[in-house]
C-alpha cells in the first residue's frame, strides 16, 4: 500500500471511529442526564424503573443519531445477501453459546485474579441488574432492543464499511469494538467471542436478521431463563450469603427441592448446549473460509492503519478507561 492510499485508508477508519466516539458521548450524556432528571423530577418512578430511564432514551435518541453518523462513512464493497437453513442457524447458535460459556469462564477467572490484587470484589453489574429487574424489563431491553441495535451498530454498519480490507479484519474489528463497548471485564471476553461468531455469520449471509436472532436467543437464555431458574431454585439467597447457619441451610434446601431439581435440569441443558457447540465447531472448523481483501493493507501495517488514527484510538481509549474504572472501583 503506497503512502497516499495508506493515509486515505487511515482517514476512512478514523471517520468510522469518530462516529462511534460521538455516539459513545451521546449515550453516556443521555444516561447521566436521564438519571439526574429521573431522580429530580420523578423520584418514585425512577426508583422503580431506573433501568428503563437509562436504557430507553439511549435506544430511542442516541443510537439513531449514531447510525446516521456512521452511514456518512461510505460503503465500498457490499456483501451479497444469502439465505441459510434453520439447521445452519441452530449450528451457529450452538457454536456461539459454547464460545460465550467458555470465554465467560475466562472473564470470571480474570476478574478473580484482579480481585485478589485489589483486595476487593470486582462487581459484575450485568448479573445484578438482570437479577433485580422485573422480567418484562429484561425482555424489552436485553432481548429485543439490545440485539437489534447492537447488531446494526457492531455488525452491519462496521463490517459493511471494512470488509473490503478482508473478512478477517472486519470480523475482528467489529468484535473488538463490541467487546470494548460493554465496558467491563466480565462482558468483554464473551462479547468479543460472540462478536467473532456473529461477524462470521454476517459476512457469510449479508443479512443482519440472522445475527439479531442469534443475539436474541443468547440474551434470552442469559437474562430471562437463567434469572427465572435462579429465582425458582432458591439459590439466590444461598449465593448472596444470607443463610449461614447449617441447620437453617438444611431446612432451606429441603424446602426448595423442586426448585433445585429445576436448576439441575437447566444445568444439564446448558451443558448439552456447550458440548453440542464444541462438537459442531470441531466438525466444521476446516470448512470455515474468509474472503481476502479487495483493498489489501500492506504486511505489518494493519495496526497502524486500523487503530493508530484519531477516531479508532479515541474509541478504544475511552472504553478502556471505562473497563479499568469498572474493574478497580
């Protein structure tokens, strides 16, 4: 890649990054502003629906503006839409779920090591939020809104504008930005892995509806099914340390035998999904293909071109600060 083309490519990625930086500032500003307004103007409503006060304005106002900004960056190479079978979609779901489960273990291990270093627990805010919310709020935000808007932002809009530099680069960049966007160490690991799987599906289908469906399925299991099972099993009270006396614990377990049986069945289903995903991945690994770049970036120049520009560097730096803050606070 000659110097002029290199600078033009850097500018392309910088424009893309700046669009996401502006979107990030809008999202944070709206969330802070709506939290303040809710506390001041509608304290009772805010106490009950704080999650909606923070999330819905983001999806209604900030994200549409962000989409308009990103669309100003030109699409050079279109991905031809292709249909896939229900069987193939279920296969991708199994791979995505297994990848998420295993990478979540890595995220928890990292958080545990950091907790030892800082001599305090690293908070997993998403688990606390999902567990404290009413189920209908989780369905509205986590199962409907988040998959639709996040797949548009971090799959379609990014990959459409970077696939000319190679499918691998487009997938990894979209997955990294998706992981950083979640803003904490717990979610970064599995969001990155899910981003890679969803990105691969999008490059092979050119249809974001498939990744939205996969995202909805994953989020449903994580924020609805798991929460319902935990509440039904009674394990929530045991895990939060509210029961410490051995006699009381025995009595509690005996009173929740049916709920614990439900949890055991759910755990077996999860293990079946994980094992199924590993098997599907192993069987199909050699079939995975990535189209090469139609506008190749020179060897050894990828990081410099893609990340070392004002827009992308700012995006990753802002979210890195958030991740560090969320980890160490």
